[in-house]
C-alpha cells in the first residue's frame, strides 16, 4: 500500500443533470489528460439549497481521478465545459492505495 506521503492522487466530484452528456464530458477530460479516469454514476437524486429555496433534481455523479498538480487546470476546464452556473467541485485527497494503481493514475495525466 502506498502512504499519504508519497501520493499526489486526488478524487474530484462533480454532478451534471440527468440529461447532460456526462460521457462526452468525461471523455474530453480524459483525452486532455486532466484526469486518468472518470466514473459516471447515473440515477443520483440531489436535494440542495439554491437561491433561497430547496431544490431536487435527478443527476449523474462524476468521480474523477487526477493529481493535486492538475486540480487548478481541471477546475478551469470543467468550468468551461460544465452546463451548471455553479458546478460542484470537491477535491478529496487519496491517503493511500495500490502502488500499481496510483502509479498508473499519475502516469496517465499531465
């Protein structure tokens, strides 16, 4: 297992509407080497506060794997491609994992 000290991997979360082309968005980010992998999870129901109200929408969750070094560039590109006025962008540090997988992840971006 890799330790927190030797991995720069992060997981980034965002959501898009149920009707959005999440696969096209994910493919663009992978092709541009901003992420190594994106899991597109359909069928997510989001309940959230927005503009003085409580909203509920069907969405798709995108789980993106990248490195700390690319977070700023990923956020900028996602902002350009994302259909929402204020897209979710949450970064979760990876504290360990398979050395082989983390090596592949880091080698697949940049």
